[in-house]
C-alpha cells in the first residue's frame, strides 16, 4: 500500500515519481521504472546511491556510537575537521558542524556579526552589514533568505532581517563602490547554483580580495553546492580562479553541506586562524562557548561517514574526473545544431544547459524540460527559468554520461 501524500505540507512542487531504490547513478521508482539520476539529490549524492563505502561505514559506526552530546569531545568530528582544514582548505583554521547548508551560512553570518563587534568601525560602532550578490542563494532560514538576492525566495517573508545588501555579481566596480562604514563581510558563491550556474570571473575574484584587504572585511565563500570536488577542485574558489586567471585567495571562512555527507545531513564551516584586527583573538575563536551550537551537528555517525566520503573523493581523484567529464560534455553539446540548448556553462560536474523557446502555460522553460526529460528516464534540476542543471555523482561513468547526452539530444531537439 502506497503512503498518502495528503499529510505532507505542500511546500515542494513534487514531481509524480516515487523513488524506492538506488544504485550508483541509477534510481528506481515504485512502478519499477529506472532513471539516470543526474540530479543526485541536488548535488548531494557525491558517490551516487548506496555506495559500498557508505554502506560499510554506516553499518560499522552504527554499531559503535551514533550520537552523543557536543558537550563532550567527539573524536570522529575532530578527524573530519582536520581533513577539511588540512586536505581541503589548506590553511590554518577550525571547523564547526551543523546539519545543512542554511545552518552553515547562518553560522557565517553570526561569525561576521561577531567580527564586526570585535573590529568595529573607526567611530567605535559595530559593523554588521554582509554584502551578497545578484542571483545568489544562501538558504531558506529568515537570515539566509534575507542574504539571498532572488525576490522569489524572499517573497512573503517581509520584513526581512536587516544587515544585508546586494551587489551585481561579477561587477568589480559595483563592488568597490558598495562598501560603506557598516560593511563587515562579503558572502559569495564562487559558482552560483540556484541562480543559473554562473562562475565568478578572475577579475571579480581579484576585486573580492582587494576590497577585503583594503576595508578589513571577512571574505566568506558559500561552497554548499560548488565545493568538495564538484567543480574540479576541493575548493570551488580555486577552480573558478584557475578557469579564468584569477588570484590565489585566502578566505576567512567557508561553508559546506550537500555533498559533504553524501546523503546524510551535515553542514559545516571552516574559519581562519588569522588574528582579528586590533585583538589577540583569532577569527576561528569568535564563535566561543555560548555563541553558537547544534544538538545534532557533527555526530559520530555522520562525521565518520563524511570523512570516508571525502577520502574516497581524494583517493579516487574524483575532482579531476569531474573536470574531465565536464569538458567532454561541453565538447559534445557544442557539436549539436538542432536542439533548444544554446550554451553550457559551469565547471566540472556542475553544469547549466541554457535553453531557448516557449513553455506551456504554468511552467517555466526549465520546468517543462525537466518533466519531459524525466518521462524519458533522465532526472535533472532547474536553475532558474531557462537553465537546467546536471549534478551527477562525481564518480559517474563516461557510458552513463553518453546515455544522458543521448536523452538530452533526443528530447530537446527543436520542433
């Protein structure tokens, strides 16, 4: 007997498919139909569905210790923090763990507020303003929707939490002109996801570094979707810089979630050990006892699992694999002349296919394409009204990519 969905709050525009089983890049529904899953839980299923490494770790750790309070010292959490600090960011710092990307970005906002109090404006007043950027998306809590530039995300929740202002993405001059006395931090996605798969340019990254150094601002990267190998490097900002001749950057803080736990809920931040201006305290020490916390964040179970996943990504060189496959996809699509796809943008395995044409009433162009592709056996994700995303597992095979490309070419051929 199938469960009734009438008891669920209708906050999602759910597609008419009930998933029941998954293996690797493939998902089966309740009717026994198989789908090539290039949505991957919206960039969550780093190793695909039910990867043997994940299954083994879950089995073994669940027999040792699943959860205990963060009032104690959790060894598994400390090991994950060491890996993320040394093997991913590569700069001295410390980590905090929570449950989602929105929670991770909330932690960044609180970190920025604390910094603005510890290093106030020249007149002694606290700095509190965080600049974010056009087409950004940072979450769905009251603070993170206020940080998100997209009106469709904020609509209906006014009055918005104060302390955020929006600047055009990839516009260095607008950024330089936007800094004011209250500004304390920049929060930016190096590769935007929900906003349409937009990659930060080298010039824009240089401007971020420049204004932060000049005005003593925190440089905070939201890597919830683009981090941990998805765009071809463990650090999304390094992949974006490498793609367009950008500078070597040293952020003050980074947020992660999605692919960190490969399907289990975990978010986290890294904060730099650099000294707060005018203080002997480090940025990573601002979130001290009583300033922040999470009941479930960084449990022994999810920390062990996340560490195993990230080690698998590193050991199998899946970031390089993502670049190789992403370049191949772009090369193939560039040869197509009879589809509604006008371009492919993005890096690695975070790709946006830009569409042209008209959709039926009540659907966006990307939503219409999503429905048609699902009917043909390919799961994708919209990224705005005219972009569909591919976010396949980082270990997706070339054969699976070819199958996805064949479905795309067939279904999205011009009428």
